């Protein structure tokens, strides 16, 4: 175990704790006063031996996995894995971020020092309480085994350092929930009211924010210092979904972006062309128009930033990072059928979905460094490889794929509303590639719904061989969004318009 800038734990403390565990005291982590004294100033390592009553059988099985073989580790213990322990009196630092399943915070030990891994400060990641009761609980021990056995073999050194930490009796969960509740109004609306779960375990994760004092940058970049900044994005589906229509002109991610844009129109949200890179541009060496246009989608507002040329060159290097190729191959190898045909018991499909939902963190320098030949990112790591449960999620994934197909989000050339045609605001590699699809253009006909009605996908109509998809949504709002960038997208030619003529009898 790497201990940086913090002394290795003295053996006696750890064995005293093991003795406490052996004689069955309820809380082996903080029960004796001698341990308490030690804990109050430093963090220490605790060796799990395999007979701790506070660790459930299932958790213990996952913990033992690494020493599995003859069932005993070298010293005769059943498990013998060491974990850092957060002592009582640890202080919560700044809130770093939260998602649907986890929250991440800075913290420091009672004496004010921090924990490090290879000179990088560690943050604390803890699991949130599931919002719906039927959601599978987020088990960190299982997650860690998954990380070690399924993820690291694929991405090796590109994986963000993450280690289990014992937080039992540290009081840190109470402090985190206190913070979240006090600051509820400042949180993203979708996370308001959510809290973290009581747990004995958390993760220590390598801090990917650049080192040094954080300075305000742009609203879309949360972490920057005077010299460097953190670019963060989800690479998503790096190749087309195997169950997408063969005549698709959009990849799975661009189709999904268009779906959200049409089904939840919002003038405040960036258009799909600005929001995220088309994943098909990542980890590909072949040059095309979309690749050169995609840098600003890794870093929105790139053109308006200082040193945009240098930043753009760095993002080009990032986009071609070999790890994206590894990630893409692993996504493809583990899912050859797509969500429409996947099986609930297929663990490989579930792995592919995890690999499609990870996060890429890249630290880049804000200025060119004359001593370095090319504009390399300073550090690239992939994290957030959360296990997915297909028995819980497959119906949802399948439902999304069906809606993407039925609404024409993969295939429609045009959106049609109130007598006007609009080019969907996506710039997918497939859409812009030179080998355009043959045959008649396809149209998604937008119909307006009342404000209190849920958006839906209607049935598809075929007129003289031309497919017309029907989507019911807040069309008035959507039209405002589409009008906002219509000038950039020329309408159909007279000839195209003749062929596209939509009958007013279009089925809803
Ligand atoms: N190692 C890290 N360094 C810097 N920031 C981080 C790190 N890990 C997480 N964050 C920040 O915290 C946020 C939430 O973290 P995390 O991805 O762990 O939550 P999540 O619930 O798994 O998210 P999602 O819902 O996207 O799966 C991230 O979007 C990121 O901004
Ligand atoms: Mg996650
Ligand atoms: Zn795409």
C-alpha cells in the first residue's frame, strides 16, 4: 500500500485492533482508548483478517477474493487485506461534485494533514442513498472487486486510483449529510434532497483537479488554477449500437442527444452540436471534418478562451489518446448484440454498459510550454466505472433504444413542424461522412402537446416509400430552440422539399 507524505502505521496499533476484532467487541475500529488516542491525530491501516463480525459474509467474500487460492493468506489469516481507516475527528473539506450515485469531498485528518497516493491528494467518495427503494444498493466492496478484476485489466494505468477506506465510526457521513442539507438550495435540482448512505466503507480517489489555488474560469469549467485546468467528459458509446438501424445517420450518443433535445426542449441547454463530442471522433486516427470541429465540444466555449489555439492542439492529442481505442475495443467485445437483443443474465453486456458510462478526466496546461514539443495533456485518467445491474436496468436501456428508433432519432434527415423543415442540430461522424446514405430522406414530424402532458413517440407512417416518424412534444418551445440556430442550417432544396412533402394526415 502506498503511503505518501504520511508515516506508515505502526504495527502495534493495527494488531491491537485485530485483537479487538478477534474478541468480538462491537466496534473494532475505535473501541480501545489507546487506539482512540492514536486515531485522533493520524490515519492508520487496519488489516482485515477474515473473521470481523461487522463485515457481512457477502462483503467478506468479495474482500477475500484477492487472497483466494488455498483460502489462507501467508500469515494464516483468511483475508489479510489492509485498508486505511478514517479516524474520528476528520474534517470535511470542500464539496467537489456529486452524481446520481456518489458524492465526492475533500477532507483532512484531525491534525490538518491529507492522505496522498503518489504525491496526489486523495478525495473521499461515498455512496448516495438510492432514491427509489427498489434500486440495488451501491456496494463499494463489490465495486472495488469489479474495478480490480474487470476494469483495470482493460485500461491498466489509465484507470483513476481508487482504494477502499474504512469510514466506520468516523462521523464523516453525518458531516457530509449536514453539508448537503445545509446547501440543498445550491445543488442541481435533480440532486436536491438526496443524501449519502450510512456505511462502513468509502473510496479514496485520486484528486484530478489541478494542484494549486482554484481560480474562476468559465461556467462550464469547474476546476482551474492559474496554470492548468481540468477537462471532464463521458466518452460514452465509442462505436455504433449493434441494435441501431443499419441506415442510421447518427451514432447512439448523437441520437440520444437529439432525443433529449426534442423531448425536453430547453433554450438554456446547449445544442447537441456544442454539448459533447460525437464519440466516434474519439481514439480514431483517420482525419475527417468532424474531428477538426470536435475540439470545442470537449471544451465548450473553446473559441472564446485565452490561448485557444494551444488548448485546441492539446485537445486534439487528448482525443487521439490510445486509451479510447482500448475502451472502444472492450465495449465492442462485450456487447455484440445491443440493448434490444441483450440478455438480463449477460455479465459482459453489463460490463459494456459500465464502460460506456465512465468519465474521462484530463488535466491540461492553459499555456504552451516551449520545452515540450507537442501539446500533451498533463494527466489523463478514467474513473466512475460503476457496476450496472442488467436485471434492474435492461428494460430501461431497451426502452431508450426502441424510442430512439421509433422517433427517427437515429435516421431522420429532417425535423418538420408547422410548415417548416429543420436540420436536426447534431454533427455526428456518420451524418457528416462522405458516404451518405442512399434512398429517400426521412422526416420526424413534430406535434405539439399541452404543457401538462408527457412527451411521447407516435407510430411511424410510410408514404410512397418515405418514412415519417411522429413525435409529440412541447413543439412551441422546441421551435424556439430550432429557430435559434436555423441560419446555420440551410433548408431543403426545392427538389428535396418536393420529395419530402408531408401530408397533413400524418399519423400522431
Ligand atoms: N477523482 C476526482 N477528481 C476530481 N473530481 C472528481 C473526481 N471524482 C469525481 N469528481 C467530481 O464529482 C462528480 C461526481 O462524482 P462521481 O462521478 O463519482 O458520481 P456519480 O454519482 O458516479 O456520477 P454519475 O451519475 O455521472 O455516474 C464528478 O462529475 C466530478 O465532477
Ligand atoms: Mg457513476
Ligand atoms: Zn455521433
